[in-house]
C-alpha cells in the first residue's frame, strides 16, 4: 500500500512535477545576476564613488528593505499593537495540540526539552519523541527516566506511566523530515508543533499556539519567537551577541511580511501546523535541506491553486530559547545549509516568482528572494573591491565610499534601535536585549558578523551547485553539554 504522504507530495511538489518556468521568472532571476556583472565591471572602468556601484546597489537594496519592514511593523507602536494583529478575537474553539520532538542522539538535552513541555500552562495532548535512529543513550533515557517501553523499530510505544501524554516512536535513521513525517502519521491532534530537541519552550508557548489556531480557522502554520543561546565561552558570547539582534530583526521582518500576506519563513525548531493541511500537501520533503521553509512554499502554493485562503503567521506570545552556533565552524555549517536549502526551494518554486496568481507573494516576496540569492555575492564583492581600492591607493574612490558606509551604518543604527523597541512591545521580552549592545552590534556587524553570514551563504552556493545533501556534524554549545550532533537532511 502506498504511503498517503508520498502520494500527496507527488501531487503538490514542483520538485517532483516541475512546471514550466514563466518568462517573467527567468527575467527576474537572470536580471539580478546580469546587474551584478554590469555593476562589478564598472569598478575597472570608472572613477569616483560610482566605481563602487556593486556596493551602492547593495546599500540601496538593503535600505529599501529596512524602510519596508519599518513601515509595515509600525503598528506595533500603537497601544496593544501586537494584540490587534495576533489576537483580534477570543478563540472560537480549542483545538487539540500535539508536539513532535525529532531527536537523533539528543540524550544530553531531551530532559531539558521535555521538562519544559511538562511545565506548560496548557499541556499538549500528545508528545511524541520521534527517535531518528539514535545510537547514544536516548533509548536508555526514555526507558529508565520516563518509563517508556521500547516499541520496536517503526512502532509507537504505549504512553509513559507517569506522563500519559508522552510516547516514543522508534525509527531507523533517515533524517529529520522522515522522522517528522512518521510522527505526523502517528499523532491524532488538530494541530502539531515541531520542537527541536535543543529548544526550550517558555511556559505559555503551547497555550499561545492553541489560542492562535482556535482563533483563526485559516491559519495553517505559525512561528514562535526564538532567542538564541550559544554558551559561555568567548566565542559563544560573541556569536550570541550578534545572533540575538539578528533574530530580533528577523522576527520584526517576519511580522512585516506577515502583514503583507507574504510570510514564507517559520523556524522548524519551534513552529506549529494544522495537521490536516500538512497531510494534504504531503508533509515534509526529505530531499530539502530546509524542510520547514520548503513546506511553507508548498502550503501557500496549494492554497492559491485551490482558493483556500490559508494563512501563515508569527505568534508574538509564543516564546522559546534554542541552541545556536557558538563557534565559527558551526556557524558557517549552519548558514551553508540554510542558504543551500533556500536556493533549492527558490529553484523548485521558480514558477511562482513574478506570478500574479500568487498575489503579493508572487509579485513582492519572491522577487525579493530572487535578489537575495545573489545578495551575498554583492556584499562580498563590494567588500573585496573596497579593499582593492584601499591597497591600490585610490583614495578618490575610497573616501566617498567610506562616507556611504558611514551613512548606511547610521541607518542601521536607527533600525536596530527601532527593531529592539518594537520587539519589546510585541513580545513583552525586555531581558534578552539591550539598546546599548544593539548600538555596538550595528557598528561592528558590517565588518565582522555580516561578512561571516555572506561567507556561509557563499559556501551554500557551492553546496547547492555540487548537489550535496549532507550538512555535517554540529557541536552544541548553548543549552546542552558540548557533543556532536549529526543528521542528514
């Protein structure tokens, strides 16, 4: 008998049934690359600041995005602004919620994650540990600490004696997406929340998700707010500093795109989905490096084609902390995977770019994403050109370029502070951010953390072009004890 998820995926995935690529999509994607070639070439023929046209284009593009985000997110300045967006009415129903924790060799942090789930103010009806072929002490932990009986490979255990909502799904190692899909078939709740084994939910997180899905029947996917935790080493503190403010800006950006009905990104470490909708489109795609990001594309594509009006939102009242890279090597591996998966998804869904059928998503968000595919190339070449001009003594170019950079830093400073203010009003979280540290991050980021992000993205391009799917072993430095963690996307 065929797997229903596989059949649904075959019907809905453009990876499996590639559509014809419209001319407008080809023109948009090709145009951003041709533009880079033209602007880069100007560095060798022109004098003055226009020789740095690649950098100017990068600055203009990034500034326009900041203006868009600030304008869309300004509603958070209003009294109870967040509530007008995410809680317009009392819940009309109380959907059941199940939690899937996909885990591969996560014995060190599973107790932390489970304790947070057991401490929820509204407990989920089911918690399924999707054990993805763990070879560490996961089996012993689940059996001895939680009293779960080994169900045998491919089967779901009976509930734990002391935790009646906890069950163990034991699977052969096949990667996170396959583990999530197996758990989707085993769980029977209205909504499902995916929580990484290194993610710690705040006590009201489940309640916030339940209320959101009860209030909005069209809601099919929702993201919670994440705070990164990177460890106490000097390297960990460095990366936590920059990633804290990166996450804040990113969530404000998601809020802005949500307001424009174009949100495509949720964090798989902490996200919730309406189970029937996910089943209808075939679950998570095991062939994608960023299965959560690709799934949102497929949900939105299916909704537009079927006229369902499905929605994707960010829930400001749902909070969690998650382990984040605390070393340069692990950071580059993470960003390499993220960007390679982004390129995969952009390529598979290329027919949606510039397509009126998909509304603002097709006409606004996906063209922006087309530029984002080459944004790191613009950023890295702009930096390389500046160094080249400096070492060549071409100060008639360097000085006006530095003036442009100083102006951009001033804009970024203002946006950093504005984002922190909006985030505090929206989330109610004032402990995770500091205006002073945000100022320092804005000053130093262009010459440090931003270059690291671009370098990770450049590696992602290489990963994508070579067709690689393995993303290596991550070292945990935040919530859990340092240990290797590997998976295959």
